[in-house]
């Protein structure tokens, strides 16, 4: 379900703003979707987390060292490539 913010009743807009934790602007569209979460056991979650830690440790070991500023620039560039309107939080 996609609605334009201007089409929402004041109660609907207030509920959305409470959920989002910010004001909904008139030029925005709002999408609401429900889904069933995947059933993953605690053991599976732990196993997945351990595999991710192992993978990222391997990636970190193989990467070239960069300054914190360079790492931030690289991260911001990657975010903008998938979210063109992305702006880093200051």
C-alpha cells in the first residue's frame, strides 16, 4: 500500500510520524508493508553470526590500510551508489 502524505488523515499521519520518529512531509509517499519474519532458531542465528565474523575478519586481513577519513568517504560513496539521496549523519 502506497499513499501520498497529503492523502493521509491527521490521525494516520500522527501514527506514522510516531512510528518513524520524524515528521512526514507533504511531498513524501508512504509505503506500508507487512510480512512474516523468517523462522530462524537461536542456534542458527549464532552460527550465521559466527560465519559473518569469520568472513569479515578475512576481508579485514586482506584489505589495504586506510585512514578513518578515507574509510568514511568509501562508505559514503557506497551508500550513495545504492541510495542516491543519501547524506551522512553529522
